[in-house]
């Protein structure tokens, strides 16, 4: 009886800890991507333990998950901070991102199946709903899923993995993009996704490529303009 009770308590504690890890992870992840926690902000385990009313063990587990996503960084002095946004290498990031937009969209136009198209359209429907709701974090997430679905339709695992990594690294950059519209994305940019789907469905490689270039270019220009106009904003630019 006592043994059974101990096992039950242990299981309950395990569930609570697992739930606590998820809560800390999801909350901090959201705050980092949304720039509520600015790049360079210190991450203090003791303060987080007090904030979430948890021991340090689940806090550390959540921080390990965030570090794996490159959202937090441990410095040489063992201090932990929100990872900086590397604005110095932003042009290189944009070059790589634009290339992957083009390559994955072209490949999808060649290799897509009906199941792939269905998956892409489903992702676009979710993106459209998030735009209508003016939910920037959902826009970031569903936009990522849309472009990953296109990459998967192309059938090249290496392209998909690379593009996914770039999209994940660029989440806070994309947050600036949506901020530049006050989180009210113009309808024309939702339609750009629809046009890309049509080109892929038609197997029109040249049009798919041209649309991917135009889509990437407008995002890059908008972000660059926003940053240039707001360079003194206190978001912890890594300069």
C-alpha cells in the first residue's frame, strides 16, 4: 500500500515537472520570438524559478530546449542571455533565404503530388486565418509551415532541412516584418502565397521561380526599411 502510494506520488510529481517544463519553455519561447524579451536580456534561473513557482530542475530543462533552438546563449562567464540577432550578417542570411525560396519552389513545381498540394493548401488556410486574427506569432509559425510544406513537396531532404533551419533562425526577423505593418499584413501578401500555389500546381517552373523571387524580395526590402528607420530602437541589435 505504501509502495503504491509512493509510486503514485512519484508519477504525479513527474507529470507536474513535465507540465512545468512545457509551461516555462512555451512562455519564454513566445516572449523571445515576440521580442518581449529583447536580444541580450539576461536569463536568471532563480528569478524564473520564483516567477513560475518551480524548482530549478524544470527551469533548466526548459532552458536546454531553448538553447537547442538557438534562442538563448550561455556566455563564457556562464551567464545566460537571450541570443542576439546578428544584424551584421543579415545580408548573407537574406541571400541564403532567397535562394532557398527559389530552389524549393522550383523543385515543388517539378515533383509535387496531389497530396503535397493538399498539405500546402492546408498550411495556407492556417496562415490566412492567423493573418485575419492579426496574431503575429501564429503568422510566423504558419508561414514557416507553409514554406516547409513546399520544400517537402520538392522531395529533397537536404533542401528541406536547410530551409527549415533558416526559417527557424529568422523567426525574430520575421517578427520585425509583421511589426512594420503593425501586425496587419496587407492582403496582397497573402495572395502571393496563393499565386505560388497555383504555379506549383500548374508545374510552371519559371513562374514559380519568379514568384518566389518577388516574394522574398518584398520581405527583405520591408525588413531592411524597417530596421533602417528604427536603428536606435532598444531591441538589442548585435552591432
